[in-house]
């Protein structure tokens, strides 16, 4: 790809920055347009599975991100009273999928990806609007503050409510409510020791995980009507819903301030798009295939998208062919997982817990099979390519 080839990335989140970095490494002149006043990400932390870490290897930063892995020893799944339904280990997961699971602050990953780009490549407080997707004979066009920019490639990385997606596929119904809301906190919790875990209750889940920097990442979810909010504050809402669950849940809630708690309803794209491209425009991440967080793959798939898009360059049909089938399968699996772990049926919960306990007794490797075909993904071309990231 000629050095003068221009790429405009609309959206400066993890997927957009990864795409810009991957394109830059391939020789594109990549510009990121982010409408927010900073690159500070929405959300607290992100879990990177081995598949995403291999994608980051293509960008040359996989090993330094792996060094942030904090999960050691046992972890697993619990009931609200603290009984372990299943036990697994970081070692078993790494052995099965060829690498660790890394949990880190989203801001850390955003900063590292932004550092791969040359000065001036990221323009904050700058909204970009796709005005013409272009075709094989003319470039795409993006309106920025009354100015028209042309590019050989435009990347729509503008999230679940993507305006780029709406422009390309105006008849697509867009995202639907997944049936539950989430809360997240990322805070220090002094004096608290615990094994990394997720806890499943009746229409509610909670997860607590340590980060290498000493902070604790906790998340919760509950089935609620869309748009519902606490009458007082979201910390109080968490106390009402989870305050009597096993430790360290009470300790985390005691350490959190109301302003530390983020709440967002969960939506996903139920009807797959017909393609992830049109003209000279490609979609990636939540703009293309938003999914529930139940498999922890939303950000992971965006990073995969980024390196695959850069590999195919302006062959966007090949990009769609490589990404649409895989992400459609994973989205549907995430929806099924949400139905399982967010169920409020007592009978279904009893059957679920018995099945999980039986799988756990059969061995951690058996319990991890649900991530076969996801966490073991490798960039199919990585062995033939040496990343040459330009700083």
C-alpha cells in the first residue's frame, strides 16, 4: 500500500485506535477522529483473552500487555452465599489456549495504542460524519467541521450507536436491549484478599478480579427494564441488590463511592449486518457486531477486526468474509450465555448449577471448552508477517 494512501478512522476507542495503529504499520496515512474531548475510555477495565493478545502481537505490544496479567492460581464460579460451583486456574486456561488472560484498565490499553501513532494522528473533540462511502473509482468523503476530507478507506469504529453503520445500512434495525443492565467499579480495596471469581445468582451476577496495579475491578449485572435508574445513587442500588452476598462483595461496596460506580444498559446487534463494508468504508467492533459482555469478547473482537482489516487493506470484501461469520457465531454464543447466567427461573438455576458443578468435577479443561474456537484464534497470516510499527 502506497505511503500516501489515506485512512480516516471515526471513533477513538480501543477498536478505532487499534485499527489506526495496524493501518499505520502497513504504510497508511491514518487519522483518528474522536468526538469526545479526550481519549479517556467509557468503562473501567477490559479482559484480554489470548486471541486478542495475539492480535496485539501483530502491533508489537502483545508481550508488554501480557506482563500485566494478575490472575494466578485458582478462580472460578460461586453462588451468592460463597459456595464454589466450579474451580479453574490461570495455568489451566493458559495451557488450553496458549496464553494468559489479562485484565487491565481500559485507559492503559488506550494509552498504549495511541502511543503507536505519530503525533497529530489523533484529533480529539472532532466529530466526523460520513457523507459519501465512495467506490472503486472515487474516494470516500467525511465531513469535519464544515470541511470535506477524502480517504481511500474510512473505518467506522463509532460504537454501538454507530452513525456510520446507519449511513451504510439505513434499513438495518440496529441494536436491541439485551434485557439487563451492568455496573462497574475500578478502585483500591485495601486489606482485601480473594480469588478471582464470578458469582451467579437469580437474575444477577457479580465478578471481582484483582489488577496488577493493586486495584480491584468489580462488575455486576441484573435483569431490569431498559432505562431504569436508582432513585438515589447507583452505589445504594448495588447495596440493595448485592450487599448480602459473600465476601469480598461487601468489602468492595464499602470501599466504593457513588461516583466510582458506572451503570450502562446492555444492547447487542441481534440481526447480523449483511456485510461489514460498503464502498470504501469498513465497520468494526461494536459498530459492526455489538454483543453482550457475557463472554468478555467485545473488545477482543474489535482488536481482531483491526489487524484483519489492516491485513486485507482495501480488499474490504475479504475483510467481511473473514470477520462476519466468526463474530456472528460469537455474538450468538454471548446471547445464549446471557440467557443462562441471567436467568431468574429457580428450576433453571438448579439445573444450571448442578450441570456446572458436574463439569467442574470432570476437570477444569472440560469447563473451559466453551471458549474453544474463541480464545485459541490466531491471525492466520501472522507467521508470514513481521510487524514494523512506526512510532
